[in-house]
C-alpha cells in the first residue's frame, strides 16, 4: 500500500464525524493488511484491548509483525504461499457517530452499496469488493459493525482459488466475534499539562522576621514567623539519614556568550493543541515532537492557513533556536505540501497566551534541520504558526520541530593579544556543580522525610533542601532565590510565589552549610487528590537555575 492510499484511507475513516463529500475518493481502497511471518498460537481466542474478541480458526495463526495503527487483530492462513489469505479487524473510536452514519460512510469509502445483515454477533454492513488490479487478484469482503462508540471493520482478503474455503472461515469468525466495553486505563499524572490562568491561592504562606543570629529572607507580607523561611544548619541530632541522597541536578553554563544548547526541549508530552491534522494516526500532529524526521504532520484537506500548534516546555526558559524538518515525501499528488512561512510566538502565562512574536522565517522545500534563531526571551509556551506551503492547493506538511534553550559560555581574552591577567578563581560554597541535596517533604519542622507523602486538608507542609556549590561574590556572600508553585493533578496552578525567597548572606563555617525550610499551610478546603510542589532554585551570582518537583497526596479523613 503506498503513502497516498494510507493517507486517503485514514482520512476517510476520520471523516465519519464530518459531512464530507467522499465520492472523488471511491476508487481508493486501503485495508492495511500487512504481510508477516505467522506463528501458531495455542490459545483458541484472540482478544484485543479495543473491545473485540474472535476465535482463532484451525489452520490459521496470528501475525507477529507490527500491525497498522488501527489494526486490532490480524490472522492469516498458515502454510499458504504469499500473499496468504488474511483476516484483519480494524477499530476506530468515534464518540458521536451513529450506526446509520457508520454504514453510510462505509458505502462511500468502498464506492458501492452493501447490505445490512443480522448476524449471530449483531448487526453488520457487508460489502464485497472487486479483485485488485495487481497480479495477485485478491478478493475482499468487508463487514462493518458499530458497537459502543467504536466502528469495527472486519476484512477478508484471499485469492479466487481459495475464496470459498476462506469465506466460510471468515463468516464463522464474524459470527463468533464478541464485543465488550473498553475500560479506560488510568492516565499518569501529566508532566507538564496545559495551564489555565492562575487562580487565587488557597494557601497562605507566612514570611519571616529578621533574626539577629542567622540570615532571613525578605518578607513582602506584614505577618511573619521566624521559623517559616530560614537558611540555617539544623540540629545534627535531628537529621534524617534517609534524606541524604542528592537528587540529580540540571547542568547549566555560566553567563557570557549566548548560544543554543544541544538538548531538544520538546518531546511527546509537549504538544498541547493543534488546529487540525489529516488523521489521528499516520499524519497526526503528535509526530511533530516524536523525535523522528520520517514521521510527520499533515493538515486536514478542509483546514485553511495559518495552521497553529501550541507546545509547552517543562519550565520557562530563554529559547535560543528552533529547527524544522521539512523533507516531506512528495509523491504524486502531494507536490508542494511542505511548509514554507513560519512564525514562532512565546508566552509565560498560559497555553492561550497572551502571545508575543519571537521570530519568523521561510523554510526551504525538502530540507531538514533548518534553524530559526530567536532573540533573548522568556517562554514557557510556544505557538508555531505555518502561514503557507510551497504550492499545494489544500495540504500543508511538516515533519519535526525542535527547540533549544540558551546557554552562556564565558568569553575569555582574545587569543591574538594574549594579554590581560588571568581571571580570579571562582569561589563557591561547596565543591562540584550547583545542585540541590536532601530535598524532602515533611509534616513537622525538622521532621523526617515522608515516603509516601500523604497529607490531610489543613495540614502544614514543610519543604526542606540544601543548595550546594553556590557562587560567592567579592564579599564572600552567596545569593539564593526560590520560586514556589503548587499544582493539582491536572497541572492547574493552585498557588504561585515568584521569588518567594530572595536572600544574600555569608555561608556558615564548615562543616555546616546553608539549609532552607519552606512552610506551606494547606487549606482546610483542599480537595483530595494528587499534587505537585515545583520549586525553582537560583544561584543569583552565577545566574544558574535548577528546577525540582515533589509529589504528595491529599486524603480526606475517614
């Protein structure tokens, strides 16, 4: 099956929820039957998570090669010469389609009328198709069923000489098929999820008052308690040995010459939304951030430019460069579909903006890794807009998008002069890279780490950590800033405190070191569920930043 057939077949099936004119595509038939090695199964029943079970006929075996994205079950007759007779079951989730419309669309897809039959396994729409025009002369029969918001396509494909025998097997498979309701799998916590506008914080975080013997943080709020946010070394008798393991720190580069880092910021969870896609499987928007230049996105035939995609980064960063893969396959009928004009916008407030333009450019046709440089910015969300293509009247394609954060390399003296005194050695509070150690949640001041961390509404949540290897200035002081953000399981913000801590001070004498405690009272009305505490820790003098997260559960009292 060529790419054109795959794309059109996917579009036809995706159109079951739309009133599209499909008559011009009637000659196209794509059954997504893949040739593969067969391995006999001992089980008599084949069950798919897509809501269907069939009985495995004698002399037939399940195929072991990778199936198409919509193929739930595929079997073929063992021992037959290629191409072997094959039976496949394809499944499409269609929430709003009715049985009547599903049958009507099937008739339009295959370009001929079928008949509605009552079979032992329920109502079906049956269509017999003419033999293929290739040398194999394969004949095809299709049964279409609508069950529980899903449309099932049962295909039989066989040569004329084995058609009658295979047809009896196929009829028995259809009659013996059983359908069951699909139980949705519990989704993992989103990381990160689209963000709505910030809501009023349900928690109140008290700020500190100055204490003579130890440094404290600035307090914008008038109320304060000295133990709320402090940098100190706790009583060693109360240390928690279980909390000594240091989390992995993010690598950073000192300020200096701005350049793009090598790590791609985008991955599958980055995609928040898109205006359109040709189909949800083969030419879907998710392929723009799947890391592969051979799979990509195509617009829906009815969609008009601009085509927009919203992408979320793990945190707000200075995005220095984006790259685009535009080597789209240009088979007959798809020439000029490659994207041309592109605009990149950024936002720090949410997936709906407000947006500010960062850069725009023109992509060459059929070329990968095309760079678009971005001036200094701060962005958590990116919106990519494709304004035009290279000439195709209805379709636009793009294969991959990547984004790279800015990093800063220190600029040394000019090698041509060789003059100037060597720079003074950098002094830090500890050896090694800037990092966070002993990060934990507790219910008590100087309390033990909780694993798992479970709280009740109204409890006090304490966050503890040690910042290590902070740069010292000429006075021997370090600078520390901390942002705090609380999110629910959907990624929606329930509390945000930028620059919650903003502190400059001298480190304690060894073996002691700075130690931070954050006190967060949980509101008594906080809903039960999963939550994430995100903290951003910045070394003010080195201009380095780390992002850490802690998860906890809130459970109501029984």
